[in-house]
C-alpha cells in the first residue's frame, strides 16, 4: 500500500477518478463539496488536501481536509471512504490521523467532521474526536477542551463587527457557528431547508452546511427544491445574495440571506451569535439594502411564532405583521410561521 497527498487544484482526470470512487461508496447524491472545488475554484479561500492510499492501481481509501486561509484555527474533514474489499485494514484511521497530525502541527485548534456511521464514530473517538450535542457532528479540539468549552470560549471575546458579502471562505467557519445552540429557533427560513438551531433540532450536516447557502444563491434545479423565485438572469441581476457578520479578528458570528421571488418581493432572514446581537440590525440591513438595490417592490421576512425576540428585532427596524404564512417543520412537529413586511 502506498500513500499519496493531493492538494487542490488537482488535474481533472484525478478529480473524476476520486468522484467516481466516492459515488461508488456514498451513492449518487450531490456531494458536500462539488468537483469545481477540487479543480481550484476556491483555492483563493481554502486550502484543500486529499490524502489517499493505493494498492498498485487500485484506490483503496481517501480522506479530505479543508482549512480556510483566513481562519487556520479550523478545518473540516470529509470524503473519508474505504473501498469495501479493503475495509478492516485501518486505512481510514491512518488517513484521518495523518490529516489531524498535519493540522495540529500547523497550529490548528478544532477540526470538524460528520458521520452517522457508528463504526466510523468509534474510529474518530479513538483519534480524539468528541460528539457535539444534538448533532451527528464531531470536533477534535487540539487543546483537549470539550466541544462545549471550546465553542463558548471561541465566541466569548468581544470585538467590533463588520458586514461583508458571503463567499467560499465561510465554508468551514460556518460549522462552529451553526453547531452552537442559539436561542432563536429558526435561524434562517430563506434556505431550501430552513436552518434550525441545535437547541431545537438535531443538525445532520457538517461539510454540507455551506451547500444550503450555495443552493440559495445558485440557479435551482428540481432536485434542489426551495421556494419559487425569479430567474437568476432576469433583468440581468442576481436573484439572491448572502452576507456575513465578521469580527475584526476574523471570526464569523452571523449570516443573513436575501432572495427575490417571482413577484419582485425580497425575502430577508438571518441570525447572529447572542454575544454580538448589537450588530444584528447592521447584518439584516445589508440584506435589505441589497433588495432595495435590486428594485424589489417589497421587503419581507418569515419567522417562527416562537421567536418573539427575533420578531421584536424586525419590528424595531420597521417590519409589521403580515398574513399567516404556514408552518416550519422543527424536528417531528410543525411550528406556526408568520410573515412580516417592511
């Protein structure tokens, strides 16, 4: 068995070989990280490495690790796969251990991954990963702190907040933010699948979390679902955008989204960590301003009736209650939603 290390951008034939291997292991569903990332589309924002073992010409196992260039304290692991006839030889453990060693040697603090496979979970636990409450995600904190201690400490430091347009640099930093239990129940109702706080529902995604935001800002296909909205190229303008609240020291503390539907109504929503709540108005205002620039006829939002504090935040900006607007599915129950208009 021989070890290989591939850092993106990689050649297209190799990328196609890897994706064919992962499809054989995981099935044909949309990958958490699309092939364009391996070809270098996000190289400006993220360092992405695939570790592999080969038996002559046979690809036996892989492990991918992504570290954001602006936030090297974090990493996300994915594409952990072993060819069925090579399982039981410790391939996944070796590759994940190698990825973890490299991350730690470079000063990394927390590396995240997700799995619903109990056999894989046992391997990760032996290597130091610990389960994050109310999720199928795990984190290996290199200092030995528990997930709860690390996440609380990471967001504890005060800092001024800046609002910027979302981009691929958020792919990994959004993981700790979205795995933190927030008081608001529905963090963002704009997404094809609403983002729910882990205080209220189990989070079953890790490296795939960014995909939910990418689906919002990319043209929809029937497989992707989502609410009806305008064509992306209608009037020559984009149909959706997203925004990030980032501290002066580079921590992602909030995300907001905006999209324009077929009736030219701009829907805005988003959330922010409670310790930085003073910046929520600025975050949502960025989404509102974007909708205004797109000549939206109205600005609207859709909230859970449980989130009274969030409703008060929107009312302070000038939103007023609209009509009853169906429900959000939270875990195994439906929660009434209300619409608000600016």
